C-alpha cells in the first residue's frame, strides 16, 4: 500500500475545494469587467476574499491573492524594502527560514545593498524573542516563520510581532507551514502597533491545507506602505495587478474554512499519531534523535536525525517500499545539500545530511504509522551499512 507522509510539501486536494473550483470555472467573465458576467465573477471573487479574511482575522481589503507562498514572500519582503522611507538598510533574518525567504533576502543583499542581521535559533529551533528584539532597532524590516517548515517548531508569533511594533519596524510573518495547523490571527497578533510598523504582512498558501496548487495570499495591512512587484490594471490595491483567479480563490476559501473548522480536533488526532510514530522510532531505531521542540511543534511533524545514515539513501529505500517522506523543504528537493535548519541547531554538516521529515495530514492513519515502524529499522540499517562501505 502507498503511504504518503510528506503533507508539509503538499497535501491532497479536498473534494469540497475541487467542487468549489469546478463550480467557479462555470462562471464566464473577467472580474475586472463591468458587464453582468464580469460582475458575477467579481461577486464570486470577493465572496472568497471575505471568507479568507474571516479565517485569517483580517479585513477583506487586506487579502492580496497570489500564486502561492513564494510569491507572497517576495511581494512582502521586496515591497517593504522598496517602500522604506529613510536610509535604513538592514533586514532582520532569523536562521532557519524557508528558502523562499532566504533567497529573497539574499537577492536584496546582492542587488539592493541590504545588510543582513541574523538571529540564532535556540537548541530546539525556536526564534528567541529577546534576541529577535535586540536586532530590530534601526532595521528596515524583519521577517520570521510562524512555524518552522522542516523541524516543526512553533514560534511565539505574538511576541515577535510585539517586539517589531515596539521597535517601529515592519514585520512579515511566513505562516505557510502553520496555517491550518495552529491558530493564525493577523489582527490579534498585530495588536495596536503604529501604522507601518509591527506585523504588516503575513503569507499563506492553499496547497498546504487541501486547496489547489498555484494559489496563495499575502495579508497586507491597509495602512502599510508596500511597493508592487508587477504593474498593470491596478487590481488588489495596485499591489498585484493582473486578472485574478476566481476559481482558485473560491477553492482556497473552502479549504481554509474547513481547515479552520477541523483544526482543533485534527490537531489532537495528528499529534497522537505523531507521538506514536516518534516513540516507535526512538524504540526501534538505535541512536535516532528527534529534532525540534518536543512540545511547541506542528501536530503532524516528526523530524529525526539518524546518525550514520544518509537521509537521501533512507528516502530512496523507503520510497521503494511505498513510503513517501522528505529530507527537508520540498523547494530544495533533489538538491544534495545539508539542511540549513539542522545546521542552525548547531549540528554538523554530516548530521544535517542524516535527517528525515515525516509529516502527517488528513489522509494519515494508524496503518501508515505501522508501515513506517515496520520498514524504517531495516532501511536505517541498510543505509548505515552503505555509508560504512
């Protein structure tokens, strides 16, 4: 049987989201057109935006629909950088961020002269709020993960947001891995920060919660100054011009509502499966080390270091047995490099190549856990033997 434990990379499309997408495709009309067909499409689009805003705890006008998490992150970071109003030239960038963030900030450094201010993670991969706050004064902008997409550690988003507000620095939060699994509350996290500082932008993506691939959103404060990446018809407050994807928005809204409705009960179910998987691996695989915060973590994430066994070898061996897992972020799949997140925990280069990420989701079951516990010990032994030869 096929066992899919890579839900953090992408999770199956919900039937309800598929139905919403198909229904919306029946509507003929550009939502920017003023005739009846166009206005019908516009109503579908704005209904989806309002529903997404309700789930995200923001105003509908603050929801900028995008093609996914990577575009949302690029729009937030480049847009905030280009719109900064003084000579501030530093970007606060914690270690262990997603490559969409790392590569965007590196681009700003190489092409726009941005100076990077790093924030070291603690031993379980958390961004220490005090260390984050200490790097903020005088920065042009800051960014941080709500939850680490590789090791599953959940950060204190309200504390990070409050620190940015106190320092008068605009903050972007990457909630792509967190959305649908832990509470994501834009307005509550933003609090009473001054206009243009504190939490001003938050990224999410549809395909992580059972929506379609190629759809995402960036929540942007109605009071924030942010420059556009692309120009044209002036749609979405001029921040993301172009004909909007009505069907994708409709499907995203349905997936978001269902994910939020099920979040608490599903978190309990997935955490129980994860804990059983974790305990089984520790018991059955000598030397296996769970990584990330043991308590404050995504409910479906189990991340392990297997000393002496290359992660890519393990992935291949498990895949041969019908079990899909990951060595890290899907955006880096196929690239034989050590996990930068594991390196940020203070581990060696070799250790950063000896990890696997198991991520559970809506289709995960006790039988999936049983299959991993049945096949993994032999796979680890084979991988260790191969590395010794």
